[in-house]
């Protein structure tokens, strides 16, 4: 899965016009459409643990940082920025879920 982290990632110096959400989807880039919070990612039953981790990691990355607001992250396809602390907390919950899955008898 390729995941878009911000509109800025798409803007290339004159090589192509700035990409939009629609053109990102056409190129096979999966933005975080439909997620309002990191907790929504953790709770999504249609995503694998790996996909959840990829989305949350992209959301936490510096590429998703809001200009002049380093404590906020804004992932392409989400309605508004969220505090980085929420993203990191969601990653910790995901760690706990993965640990619990690993301890289950097969």
C-alpha cells in the first residue's frame, strides 16, 4: 500500500501539476479518507494491523507536520489536523493489540 502523507508531497517542482486527492487515487496512492482521528484507524475492522501501523506511522511522520505547528499532523484525506500525541498514543494501542495477538494460542 502506498500512503499519501500531505499535499506538499505531491507538489513537484514544475514536473507535473500539483496532485489532488482525485489524482492521488488515480495513481494508486491511498490517502486516509474517512478517518477523523487516529483512534478511527486503530478501530477500523477492515484494515490489517500492518495497514493500521502504516497509516498511523505516515500520520506521525514529519511529512504530515503542519507548517509552523510541529505538534500537529495533517494526513491527506482527513478533515483537520490532530495532535501528534494522539497519533503516538494510537500507535501504542496498536502495539498492545499486536502483543496480545502474538500471545494468543493458535
